[in-house]
C-alpha cells in the first residue's frame, strides 16, 4: 500500500483518505517555537510602532482622514513632539505625575485592602453575605464619578475626596472578584480540609486564600486599570492641586495641545506600569497558577 | 411556534418603543430650538426701521434713509480708560438685510446670564432676523474649544474672555481674533461701591476700612477659574499695585456659587466674586470689597477666525451690527428701568425671576475693545506661566476692530 | 467503493515528542505501527503515560505526529466522519442535553429540524429522552457519559474514538454502559478505537486487544479476542475469559513494573540534583 494513491486521496465528495502527518511545528520544533516567539514579539512591538509611525506621518503631512478629519499640526501633537516635549524636563510637570501616582497608589491600597477584606468575609460567611450583598450590589452600579460632589462635601477640597473616590471604585471591583473567588473554591478542597479537622483560620490560611488568590488577582488587575481611569476622571473634573488629569485639562483650556497629549501618553504609561506591577506581584504570590495572556507580556 | 410568535411581538414592541423615544426627543428639540422672531420683534421695537414689510429686502429703507444716521460722534471713542462708552441712538445702526440668507453658528459656554444679554436678546427679539441671519446657538462650549472649532469653520463665532488660551492659539498660528467687546461694571475702579471684584474676609486685615492687600500674602484665594482665565488679570493687577504677586497666594478653584460659603467658613480668605453672587456678601460687615475690574476695560467679547472675519465678512458685519443695535436699543444706560419688558425675555430664557436682573446694578454694555487690555493681560499670564511664548503679542494681532467700525461707520471704516 | 482489503486506519512509524523545542523533550509515543480494519472494535490497553491517548488524538486530528503518518480511509462524505468521546465527557454545561447532542449535527450543517429529529432519536436510544431539557449539571456521571456517547453517535461517524470513556464511573455503572455500548455497536458495526486501563473492559468489548509498552509507547502485542459475539455479561464468569485475561495481564504487568521503575529512577535523579 502506498501513501500516494491518486484514486483515494482528494475527491471531497467521495471516498477519501485523511492523512495525519507531522507539520512544521513537529518537523522543526525548535525553529518553529523560535519563529513563533519572534513573530509574537515582532507583533507586540511592531503594531504599536506602526501606529505611532502612521500617527507621525499623518501629523507631518497633515492628512485629511475620511475627507473630514484633518490632522492639523496646530491642534495635534506628534509622537516625536510628545517624547521630546520640553514639559518632560520641567520639575513642575513631574510633580504633577507624582501627585497622580501617589493618589492612585493610596487609593488603590485602601480600596483593594477593604475589597479583599469584605470580599473574604462575605465569601466565607453566609450571614455577612446576607447582610451586605443587596446593599453593595446596589451601590456597585452607581457611577463612582457621580459621587464626587458628595465626597467634596464630606471631605472638603483636599486630597481626600480624590483618593477616596479611587478607593471606592477599586473596592467594588476587588470585592466582587474576591467574593466570587472564595465561593468558587471547589467543595472538595473544603471537605478535604474539614476531614482533617481544620479550624476556621486554618481553612482560610491553607485552602480558601490560596484557592482564591488567582481570581482575586484578576480583580486587582482590572481594578488597577480602573484606578487610573477614575484618577484621570477626577483630576479632569477638579483640576486644581495638580495631577496628570489637570495637565490634560490645562492643555485643553490653555490651548496647549502638546501638554494634553503628553498628559494622555503619561496616563497610559502609568496605567500600563501599574497593571504590570500588580501582575508581577500576583506571579510572585501564586506560582502555581497558569500564566495568563494579558497585555504587556514579553 | 408559540415561542417564535411571542418573540416577534416582543421585537415589534421594542421597535415601537425605540421609535416613540426618538420621536419624542426630536419633537422636544424642534420646540426648544426654534425661536419665534416675528411677533416678539415687531411689538417690542416699535421705534423705526422695523414695522414695514421687508418683502422687497430693504429697497425702500436702504438708500434714502441713512442706516448710520443714529450713529454720530459717540459711536466711536478714543478707547481710553476714562472714556464714555460708545453709543448710537436706539434702533441704530439700522438693519441692512443680506441679499441672501446666511446662517451663523454661535458657540458659547453660557446662555441667559446678564452678560449674554446682547446675543440672547438679538436672537429672541429678532435683531438677527432683521439682518436676514439664521443664527444657531451651541451652548456649553468653552472659549478654547470654540477657537479650535472655528479654525475649520465648524463654528463661526464664539464667546469668552481675553484668556491665555486665546493668546496661545494666536501664537500657534490660529487666525482667531476678538471682534467685539462685551461689558464692564459702570463703577469699576471704585471699591466703595459693591460690585464684582475681589472680596475678602474683614478679619483678614488689621484695618478692614483701609485693607492692605499685602496682608493676604500666603492666604488662600478662591476662584472659579484656573490661572489662564482673564479674571486673574484684574486680580493680579490689584495685588501688583500692593506689591504682591498672585503667585504668593494659595489658589483654590471653587465653583462660583460656592465662593460666598467658602469665604464665610474661612476656607478662603479672599475670592473673586462675580455678578450677581457678590450681592450675598454686600452689606455684611464681615466682608469687604478690596479690588474691582479696572475701569473702562471689557475683559472679553466675541471671537472669530478668518473663516468668518475675512471669508464671510459681510455676514460678520451684519451679525455684529445686530449685536450693537441690540445694545443701543435694549441695553443702553438705564435699561433696568426702561427695558423691563426685554429683561423679562432674558429672565424667561434663563428661567429665573425678573428680580434677579432688576435687583442688581446695571453693567455697561460696550462693543469696543479698550486699549491695551490684551497686552496687559498677557503680562500677567506670562508671570503665571500659562503662555507658551515669551514675547507679548501686539494687540493688532489679537483685536480686529474693523468689523464693529464698519458696522457703525460704514465700509471705509 | 471501499476497498475491503485496505485498513480503515493505518499508522506507520508514528511518533510523538512533547516539548521537543526544549532541552528535556518527552518521547511519548512510538514508533508505532497499526492497522485497524473497517468495522473492527479495537481496544488499546497500556500503562499510564504510554501514549495511548496521544495516539487517539493523532487519529482524531487534534494533534500532529512528530514523525510517521496515520491514514484514515473514509467511505462517506460526512463532514464529521470521526467522532470522539472523552473521559471527562466534554459536554457543555451551558447547553441542555438535547442541545449538546444537536451541537455536532448543527455545526455539521444540518437543518435545525433534522438535527432535532436525529438528536431525539439518539437520546431515545440512550434512554435520555426525559432528560432532554435538563442541563448536564443536573445529571449523574453515567447520564452525562450517555449524553457524550449520544452526541458522538448522532453524527453517524465512520469511526468512533473513545478515550477511557468509562474510567470515572463506578463498577456497576461501567458494566451497564459497556453492555449498552456493545448493543449499539452490534447494530451498525462502526470502526471503534477504544482506549482503556481495564483489561477486562478491553476483552469484553474488543475484537482485538492491543497492549502497549511503557513510555515511549510501542506495540507490545496484538491479540485477537477469541470470544463469539454477541457477547453477554456472563462472559466474565467463564473460565476461558479469566484464563485469557491472566495471559494478557502477564504481558501488561511487566510493562507496568518497567514504568514504575522508570518513575523511580527519575525521582532518584531528581533527589540527586
């Protein structure tokens, strides 16, 4: 019997032979994996680079997109202008960046801490869940930026309303994912532990916490992104006392487009870095979890 | 089968609902945005020039009666701070309707405040209509956003102060210029008369009767706007006269309406308080007025890019003419007693009681741009670090006075 | 059209290496040669990790061989000539029992009505009619595996691949499902490649039992099962059955021991490091 019998190989409607043969990946596995990784890296760098290049070109030649949207150099900054901006050399500017970073870190820490705590309590106790679930679920849907006037009234015009708004936003994301994570720990794990007569604390320490950590970190990572979102939102609404959002708003009200674009680029960078840091911490804490494929992976 | 039929009905119901919502939204829009110029205009401005049926587009009124007859010597001034504000007689400059109807899009942040009266009333009382102008108003647009949109002719004319953004835009090569002024308080410069200005807590001074502004150094100043706003020009001026820089104070941005409260509870020691909010502080010994707007200077007005100023000059002149006529006819000195009927129109637009307007002092509506305001304001903006350039732009690159001059003096200016 | 002398499935020097790009490649399978005739019920037994499942997945087209080739000779035109039943059922918890069975038919392009009709037929044959609107979550393990089998058979495949389908079931249930499977197979005699840990299961079900070596899996022995069909559960009690099983077990035992030894050396190597 030969492998290449012309009568039986191809005709799709009649009898046919399916061949299962090695593909490129099997014949040259090392080269294949190397090529794939190279291609992935090339895409990860190449796509943003290509977009930046397009942007630069559109700016340089003042393209008229769709016959409607003209890239006017007076209103749009190019990537080159952003990277080489004078603003990046001004101390005031970096003070604003630090102001934002600090607000975000403090707000995130407060919100994440409270979210994990309440989430754990609700995940572990039916009673706590019964007491808080309807309330928190109702509050969950409130757009947090809408709470700003309330927070301004409560805390006054200082750092607290801004930080608290970030904390509250982060809290809800972390709370929900933590509670869901605890409740999703398989019954079998709990029963196995109970059969050894564990205490409540031991159950938490050895089973529930590690069992739910991967999910909790998914929530933390989402919350990290949202923290930047709300941070910039708050700073746009009350631009006094600095921050990246106020730079963006300053650029807009003072008609300094460069400032706005530098601000937007920095906000994106801040969000990316922060998310990466949260994920890196997650990897350290949960070595057993499979690697995810969220953005930024090398 | 039954399931699918039910689905079918649900879809129909959903579609109907969507249509109903869209239809009602459109309906509201129509009612809301359509001013009714005809009646209002004719019965309120019974002076001259209107009244006749203008079906033949001003053939009979145009040549023999001089449309500028009511604009004499007083229609143009020397632009000095102590001048009398420019005025024509009521009803002047008379309408010179455009041959072809033209549409104008006006962008503004505010609609219905007293300082918006010239364009609100020109629209509501049909003064634009008399020029054969179809004016569309877009509200909620800041000066900076309006300037950007004027550059590609999306917006024709926009409202605002002589702000840092205007100067930054001009320095970046935008074609925007100020084409008309707006107003200033009649008693500007006199702190003994309560008005818009810098108000402070009396206890911030050792002698509140003769307040020394140096004592405010290091305290907190409340303002509704950021450093790039023109209001920081008169504030800066007041402090400069006392030898203090505004930068030596802590600035706290607080919404306009909350400023009296912030002063009261000590969150700020001083604040720039606008019309008519300062009336909450007047006659209260706890607060003193320490500085005002400089006399004879309008700090803002309307702005247009070359799209309107040059490419559609005739339309621009007609638009400005309608505004100037509105100022002369309904908003000239004494308007709070003589033109209550028109103020009622403004009150209706703003949806507030008439007393809110009649209870406060008049402002002087001024279509001219006083000399040097832009350059002096730039000086302060430079100090505040909100300008993107280092050399003051001369005012002929910021002001285009030719349009209002043509409106009151005719084409040769 | 089908040439009866040609095997339905023929594997030639099939090999599979995992993690081939790393410094520690795992040689899981082969070289492995096998011919399976049309209509044959072929069972593969072997120690854990010997590459049985790997081979099955290569036949199914879920995995490519690292070397060699498998040819599958098809007579019909169906879009799904090969169906697979997995150990962990592979049925979707978000679809009802009926929707699960319809799934293979609908993605194969069958009209909704025909698919429904066919699904109901197979649900009937597997005694699932009354559960057709239930979600799998509500079913016992045996029921779920019936759903998986119904889903596989509903597309009327030429070849049925079963990867330890009954491994997770208890002994009684397992025996019942074996009988049901036998009855279904007797009715239309499809080609079946059945992977199992259980010698007894292999002998009860198969025309032929293949014993594989420890990793890397190779063919150790191919034995025709000498018992007549249709077979009944009583077969298990026959002395010949047990004799036959004991003979095979001797072969298999050696392989299991070898596998365990290999594991031990790996552990020792690990300890030394």
